C-alpha cells in the first residue's frame, strides 16, 4: 500500500541529494513507498533534470500514474526530450484512454502520430484517435472508453461470464451498461438484481431503464453541473443516434471543475488567459497587460471628467476628498452584484428567463444598501462640515445614485453577456470597476454642480 508523504522542503532536498549522488536503490525504495500523486507533486517542485532522473526509475503503472498527476506545464517539459516510442510503451500503454488523450493532445501533430504508431494495442490506439477528434471542452473530449458493457438479450449466465472477462482489464467498475444489438444505450444493469434474481432469463428483464446520459457534444460545464446535481459517480456518453461511446466518471470532472473555477477567477481578476505563477515573464505580461491598458484608459477618462470641474474644486476643496469613496463604493457594489449573478449562472441556480424578477430583487437590496450608506455619510459630513456645506448633501445623494446604478449595472451586464454567448465571468472584475469609476464620477460631478 502506498503511503501519503508530507512533502516538506527538507524532504524534497533529501531526494535531490539522493539524485545528485545517484543512489538508485535508496531512491527506488522511497519511490515504492510513495503515492503517485506525491511523487508528481515532488517532481513539480524539482528541476527538470532531477525529475527526469526519477522518472527513469519508475516502471509500469506507477510511471503512468505519476505522469497523469503532474502539472501540465511540467509534464510537457518533461516529455519534450523523451522519445515517442518510450512515451507510448512506458506511459500510454498503462493509461486509460481519457488520460492518454490528455497527454497526447498537448503534443504537436507530428509527435502525436509517432506516439500512436508505437502503441502496441491497436484497439487502444484506435480509441485514442477517435477521442482526439472531439473538442477538449466537450463530453467527448474528456470521456473514457473503458466500460463494462452487456447486451440486453444475453442470458444471465452469459452476462455474468462476460462481466468477469471485461472486469479483468478495468481498474474501477462504476456501472454496467446495457446496449441493444446496434450498440444503442438501453439502460444500466443493477448488480443488486443480479444477486437477488439470478434465475431471470435475460438482462433486459432486470435492467434499469431510468438512466441519465449525455451527448458527446455536451459542453464540459454542463457535464459538471449534471454530475453535481444528481450526485453521479459516472455518466454514459452517447452519439447522435444513441450508441454508447464512452463514460465520464466523477474523477474525470474533478480536474475540470478546478480548471473552470481557476479560469473564472482569473477572468474576474482581469487576466486574459490561463497563467501559473511559474510561467514566463512574457506570458504573464501578455495575460495581465490588456485589462491594465483598459484600466489606464478608464483612469484617464476619469481624470478628464474631473478636469472639467476645476472651478468646483477650487470653490469647495472638500469635495475632492470624497472622490476615492465614490469610486471604491461603486466598484465594490458592482462587483458584488455581478459576482452573485455569475455564480448563479455557473451553477444553474439562476434562471435567465426571470430577468425582471431578479432586477426587482436586486433593486430592493440596492435601495436598502444605498439608503444606509448615504445616511451614514450624511451624518458624518453634517458633523464635520455643517449644514451649509454642499458636501453634506452632494456626497450622500451621489453615493445613493452610484450604489443604485452600480448594483443594476452589475446585474444587467453578466446577464446580457450570457445571452450573447460570452463568458459572463469577465463582468465581475475590471470591466465593472472601470465603468463604475467613470459613470460614478459623472454622477458625482453632475449632482455637485446641480446642488452648488
């Protein structure tokens, strides 16, 4: 049994020392005791040369499992100098098809063909080729073809015999699927009925037809939502005519859930592409710069607006003190509202058809928040500047209007983007803040001039 190891810096340095001294036997002993996920994490933190040395010591399923668990960028770097034949025979031959596709998909077309040509199992190679045709963001792109399948017309003895044969080559069995003579999915074979009704003549008399399935072109986001909603451990995948072509298991979507969450978080933070902390300086710059430039333009626009009101600030200098308050409050309110909408759209708890109801609810919430915030600021300014200062009334009224606008704007924008088939996550970050800054300053200056 593999043990879980606490990967401290000290432990990794010990392994690096063993690598430097080429103490192969001691390294093998330690690696044999470690879980593949721990070995992969350790290799991610080591130099690529040390990681390659460790990989040369791994064999069979351990080598394949560690490669699957590795960080994608570190894995690609590791495989750059590994011959195609080695990749096929040392790694791919021991992988399920969905994991093999994840590895091969990141290679260039020439190396993909070389690796596929060296796979000894022709059936496995054919399955991989078929899966590579699907978009990686669809059910077909993440499904595996390893399943236990029985025919609805088989007798119970034939069914049990075939299940035993198929199970020998499977690491895990989540469900036993039932198909007809044309390989169309008909249902799932309940193992409990196999035990309680062993004398039933045919599979179709005991199979469960109440089965949730998905199409190969279903987006990954919908697959994740379906598995989460119905608490499924696996879901069968069918083609356009209902034939069973694969299955997606809960462990397949765990990585997808994490990647989707990371993508939305990065979009909300103003990153235009997926980046990691160890990515190159140029890649991180390209990911960060677009929104920063847009923010710069927004800031220049805000400065230009304020420049039109030099006379107001000269007459009432205290008004300038509240510019950060107006901008920050509007940005925070807008981001909160948009984040709630984006979250609701992501987990399907929000029905976009009920737009009117949502806007009404958000309006009432905003009205309450705006009233409390503006009254608090009104009390502060009354105490500090007195009844006669325009700041006492202008700032409070501006805050009220800015909060109302920001909340409705933050609600409306992601819903509009969703209808336009644009990822609404981009609305939760800099886009909302920049827009609220500009509009907020216009509101603030307009009300100030009006009351002054």
